[in-house]
C-alpha cells in the first residue's frame, strides 16, 4: 500500500519516475501485489495527482500485479482507458465516513457496484470490493458487524473478485477481527482462492500485526502493509500509519521472503521515508539494525 494509502497523508507528490522505481523494486523482490495509486481528486489528495502518469509508465505485465483505488464507476472507466485492469472499488460501511470521504451515502456506493463491475469486465479486469470503516467510524463510533455482513452478502456485490475489510482507524483488536472475518466466511463465498478476503489494517493502537495474524487465521488470503508503516486516511481523524510491511513479512514468512529481502526492504524505507519527512514506524526495521549479529535477520553493520 506504500504508493497509495502510504502516501496519502504526506502532502507530497513523489515524482512519477520515483514511483516507477519503487513499483519495480517491490515487484522484483517478490511482493505479490501492490496498490499503486488512487483516482481521488488531486485537489483533495495531492500525492495521488500523478497516478495515471505512473500507470502509463508500467507494462501490462507489471499492471497485472497492481491495483488502483476507485470510488465510482466513472473512476473505473477512466482508469481502464489508461490501462488499469485491477480496481479496488472502495466505500465506507459508515454513512458519515462515506459522505466525508466520497461525498455520497453507503447505499449510493453499493448501488453503483454493478456498473463499476461492467466497466471492469469490458476490459477483462477485476473489481475488489473494499469496505472502509468495517470496525469503527471516526464520526459514529463502533460499526455494527451485521451492517458489514449485509453489504458483504448483498447480491450487488457478488461479482466482485475479492472483499477487503478495512480497520481504517486501527482501533480493532484481534478477537474482533477474527470474529468478523469468521462471520463473513461462514455466511457466503468469501474466503476462497477465487474470492479472497483481504484485511487492511492500521497500527494506531499497536495491533496491526496481531490483527493481521488474526485475520489470516480466520480466512484472509491477503493482508495490507506499507514500507515503514507509512500512511493513513486524510478523511479519518485519528488514523495513523498502516501496518508495516517489514513487520508483517517478518511475522508471516512467505516462501519468497528471506533475510536478504528484508534488508532490501529496510534500505528502501530508509531512502524513501526521509524524502517524505516521515518517521520509520517498523519494529522489524529497527530490529534489523540492532547489534545482535548472530541473528540472520540482522543486517550486517555498514551495509
């Protein structure tokens, strides 16, 4: 999520060439999928202003592993014309947050899904249904799990490839995450290889990794992170950075992930975050720079 949710709160626009470099470094390291930008209005979210310029620089093969945040069928149509094939169609479970973030009610966003899916299918693309504020809302407080389940199993959402459940504020805890994902899996077709559950967590209360592990145990096939824990939502007061990619990878140990690749990710963070004037919130990155030289995940001194 580094180039989308990661950049949203920085207020800075990374040059397109720098974004291309980051995409290619992450894909080369083996990160399976990236979210590389957003169709949000650039006057509201300036760091996303050059998203379609980035898309134009990437090959179709690279774009096959990349997702773009969209909020309306028109977003899908415009992004598809630029070459995008993977669209994360996002709206909030909470009406108050959806109105602040997108300018419409949750029902309005839900009703537009079939048209968004149609535009994606016309170019052979895929839609992820992303439910922001699936646990708490900055304006209305706790979100009723039954409201999440009703949207997840609404017939209008059935043609989405995946569903993303977002702890937008980072206020959820592992038992809550596990219970909601288990309920989503139990009541429908989500949680299969064909219709994955994605967990999008923030680390505001220090639960990012724990919540992600709880989500995986309950059926999530994908969890989101950003380099150094960069990011947050500009329309969600109280939301801090995403869960650190380095921390998630160190905890989950996918087959492609090695000590050398952790070192490469840490070096990427150490270059990127100072460019943005942002702190590095990754505990794994901190640990990798420790003096515990006998531990294979520690980066050798001077490198």
